[in-house]
C-alpha cells in the first residue's frame, strides 16, 4: 500500500487508514502497528530516556525489523520509517542525556562500556530457545521427507472387527505384517464379539448397509437374518465364509475344589436346566445324582454368568443345548438371547469379563473359549459327547477331539459347496467320534466377495492378510489355542479366498521367505527378512517365562502328600491362583533387566570410543 501522505508526527492521526489503497497486488484491509510516545521527555531521567530511545532504535532498526516476518508482520517501508527525523526534530530530551549505543561487531574496550548494548552478550534462555527452534526445523525437514515418501505409496489401512477369541492371533499376525512390509501398513482389529462383528460387517441404514469394516470375523456363521439383509441390497451384496481354525467352547465353574469330590460332570439336559434357571442350587438332587461326591453348603446358589453382547461362545453354547436337550431348553439359540431375569444371572463383557467373574466369585458357572479358560487356570465341567465319553475340553483336545469334529464335518458334507451361500445352519455340535468335544466352533473370516471398488492398496493388504492367517506358516493358530483345519477344510478355505474378485489395478503383495536380492526390496513385498525389536524381545521374554514355568512345574510334581502326610491340594490351589501373577512379575523384571543391560552396554561403548580417540566421554557438555 502507498506510504504517503501521512500527517506530521505530532498531528491528529485518528483518520489515518490503509483501506482499499491503489496497486495491482495490494490487500484491501491493511493495519499499521504504532508506538505511542510522549513528545516531551525532559522530565524523564537520563537513564529512562536512554533505554526508551534504544528500544525504539532497535524495533525500527534493521535487526528489529528483521524479526517481523517471524511473527507474520511486514517491514515498515522506508518512507514510513521517520523515527530518526522525529528524534532529531521533535522529541525534547532531558538535560545531560547520553544515548545507549549498539555493538554488532566486536569493538575492543568500547564494547565493555556502561552505555553499550552488545549483540555479543547472550542469555541461556535465548540460546536454548534458538536451539529448540533449530531442532524443530530439523524435525520438520525430516517429517517433510517422510511425507514425501508416504505420498509415494500412502499409508495402507485395513480394519476388521468381530470375535474376541481370535484377538491375540490377529494382533500378532497384523504386527508381523506391518514389520515385514516395506510400505507403511496400518492394520487394526476390534475385539467386540461375533454378533457386533456381523452387524458392522453388514452395516445399517446409517451406512446405507455398507460395511463399517474391511472384514469381519466370528466363531459362528453369518446369521440368516444378517445374510438376508446383506443379499437383499441393491446392487446385490454377497460374501464368503473363510474357515480359519477350530476351537472348543468350554463350560467352567468356581465351586471350591474340596467341595466337588472329583471333577464336576454335567450332562446336556442338566446344563440346560442350570442355564435356564430351572436348577438354582449346587446341592440340587439332579447335580448330586451326577456328582455323588459333591459336598457344598446347603442352598449354595448357582451364579450364572453369561455374555452381555452377541458372542460366538453364547451361540455355541445355546446351539449345543438346543440340539441336545430341546425339552429343557426353550430360550432359543444364537449369539444373543434373552436370559432369565433372575438375581443370580449376571451379564459380563467379553471373555476377560467371564474370566474375572469366575475368578472373583465362588459357586459360579459360565462359558468361554476353552483356550482362554485353560490359560487362566479355571476349573472345567466335563461334558458327555455323542459316543458317551465324558471328558473336559482339555482332555478331549489332548486326544485330538476338536480336529476329529472338523474332519467329521468335512467328510459329512456339513459345509455348503457354494462358498457364497447362506451358511447360518452350519455347526459342529456333538459330532461323531470317540474323542470329539461336543461344542466345537469354526473361526471364520467374513469377506465381501466383490472387492473391485475397494482401494487397490487396501485390497492387496486384505488379500495378504487372508493368505497369512489361512496358510498360517508361522503356526499362530496353535500358539493361541486353536486347532488348525484339516487338509480337506483348508481346501475349502482356499476355494473361498479364490472366489473373491479384487480390483483390476491391484498390485498384490508377494512374500519373500528366502533371500531374493533386489526383488525383496520392492514396494509390494512382505519379507520374512524384516524384523522388529519388540517382537524379538517379546519372544525372548516368553521363552524365559516358559522355562521358568517348566522349572516351577518340576518342583511341584510327585506325590500329592509330603513326608509328613499333609495334603497339598489346598496349597497347590493357592499356588495356581498366584502363578499367573508371579510369572507376570518375573516377565516384567526380565524386561527391565534387559533394558538396563542395554543402557550399560551403550554407556560402556561410548566411554570406550571416547578413550580410543583421546577425548573425554563428556566432552562438549561443559
């Protein structure tokens, strides 16, 4: 904007503005920041006048004006900067006034004068601010560089939700994919239960019945209602079920060990009566008939714990009860049912909630994934299978009973031949076989059959994730308590995966298992040669805890009585309760020790390096 004409320095400036000034590039709304100064300084002390003049000199001088851009201001044009003329001709100075001068370049002796403001003097706070600013600028440059890299490929998102049973398996699989990929993958899985996973996969009216997730997961097939909702949309939506693994649902209790008189046995009809509220005390005649050794306090109420939201474990348990004992089970079957409104029935949130409820409350009963129950040391109910054999799920699994159920289903045409058909009636309850466990669930991925409209990079990540969990070359299914599918069932899984239609422009990920020079560094390669320290450190800690567990186990093996004839059952019960806590503490200590050793090694290396080059390890810190 034009700089003149302006009034004289001592005139009324109230009408001055720079609005709508002429010029091709002028901005129409421009403000001027002013200093307001008294004209007569004669009453000021000479020191005050000197400091004030020095301040104005600095602000309107080259150094002060050079700071303006840092604060989004514009330098005052030379035609407007009339301070020197105002000082010389307008300001009345105090008697004996001596101005402060500025030292920008070193002036020996003169620079130490009492009236000199020297740029050679610095404060720590200003230096530190400058250092921080330099660091921030450096970080910004690095971030800009990273952004350039990300813009070349982009962060690839893949999100799923569903059953809580597979959460640890999927978490590790996703972590391994992220660490092995050259491009930045962002993979997440919400463990919310099979029922919620199905709802989010199908969508609702708010989403136009489009999936909230890229895939769903459940230990039950897609319900007939949800399947019908999805396939009735326009355009037609279709999906495939991809079987991943088999798992047992166990029934667990918290009756004190000393009051049972052996393992607790309940047939399907008695279990149906308990879960429907028909049998309400542990000393009921029906329970005593199947467990003659039980000796609980009279009238001990059965506390029934069930899942609050839809879950596959609810679906498996209720489906089994409806199939085996419909005459005593009238509550239906599904991932979510209406439970009896009794004070002894309590809803819990997820598998962790069921574990806590049974650990914290005596005389309870509930159901959950058998692997989770075993890991937490819960007491289990023995059930009777189709062959009349009564065992716990742990005993059945050890005999191959879960895999046996899967084989019976695959050979018995339990699964539809059409991978995109309605699978809602598929179940593996009470399958034939001497060792089978009667409540076996199949863990599925729910995937839309037509992925052609999916972002090609996300589609590639989805295909890679499916392959990783179906092939399971890392053995994670068994690691997390699942039974891998038989060869026949895996062929069905691969057939379902092959039926998915991906975008024509998708560049699928390849897997480098053996070193492939040059090719292994391609952007679309997931390489087993890439590793992260946290996965390594976790495996080292897990190995240490496993060895400790084995050592502790060997100390407790042998006779059930010590040399003095004391019964160790109660002592071992207390030991089993505290063992998970002890192992957790040991794992934490090992991790902390590893960190300390790393710090000590780094310090020792730094000191050695400094001694080798003849300098102090603390050089430059003074």
